């Protein structure tokens, strides 16, 4: 439930642009993997905001996970991009990742590196590619700090006369196994939305219905067996402010 606003895509225009949405996802992961993901949350609420200014852009999201009895945790990413030239597609990207859960905290990380952003003439297609140095910090017991690299791609496509939006991101980074050996981590979360405000008589009703597919390798914490690849789909609604 991350990055579906395509941050840093309007900033080349030098306009003060902002967008915000809230999403509610019902997650089927625990139904698909009742053993490996027995403790996975059923419901996640996501708040996202993007704002462009004359220097670049801000973007953040917060994922809040709920179970029947608890707020399981809140995870956030906040990033700042600085344009490298008025008409240049390149930007400097700085980011913080972290959060809290009911057992303690998520492992924190800081990222810095270049970004390459672009869009079609009518902004119906947008993209961003970032290559960043990533530093994980010792955030709680049994974790330790280590250096990493991350490659991120973000995209958005609006089609069918703006009725549908296909957006998402894909991340690759170097993680570490319990024995300290490195491993490649993959996480992608494509989303497909149908925008109800394109229907006749629904103008101003900025509600979308859709789905998100979390596809990952070496990302889900699994102590049940050695399975490392997971597919966790959701059904979702989104309101854009």
C-alpha cells in the first residue's frame, strides 16, 4: 500500500502541485498462506500526500495495519527531491523509512541518491527511476546496522478516458540473512483503480475502487518454513482529496 501517488513527476513544470488520498485495503494474504502468514493483518489504511514546489517535491505515506484486537503497527516513508536544473529530468532524492508496531519498531533506514523522472505530454503516463545508497540502522534487539543499495521504479498510467489508473512501484535492494550473508529483496505493489468520478452524474465523487497485488521475494518474515516468494492481493477503495 505504498507510493501509488507518483512523487516527483510534476516538479519539472515548476508548479505548486499537491495531491492527497486515503486508501482502505482488505488483505487476502492470510487466507492464501494460513501457516506462513497466520499473523498477517487483514485491513490496512494508507494515507498518502505529494506536494511539488519550486525546488522539487515532498512525498510521504503512512500505512496503519489493523487486526481484530489491535492496531498492529504504523509504517511510514517520507522523501524529499531537489530538482537538478529547471528543465532537467534529474533530481536528488533523500528518504527516511521506519515506524512502530505493537512489538517494538520496524528497522529504520535512510536513503540518498539520484532520481530520473518523466511523463507524457498530457501526464497520462508518468515514471520515476531512483538508484540509492541505503543505510539500515540498528533499531531494536537482534538487528544491526548495515549498508545497502536500492533500485526503485515508479509508474502511473491513466487510460480509458481517465476511468482507469494502473500505478505502482518496484523495489530491489540488498538485504541480509540471519547469518549476515546478503540476499536480493524484491517488493512490488501494482495497483489497478476504476475512478467513479468519470461516470455520468458522479462528477466530484472522487472515489475509486480497485485492487493491489503485493508480490515479494525475501521480504515477508516467515519462520514457518523456507518459503520466500509471496503474492498478497487486496480489494480496496480510495478517496482522492
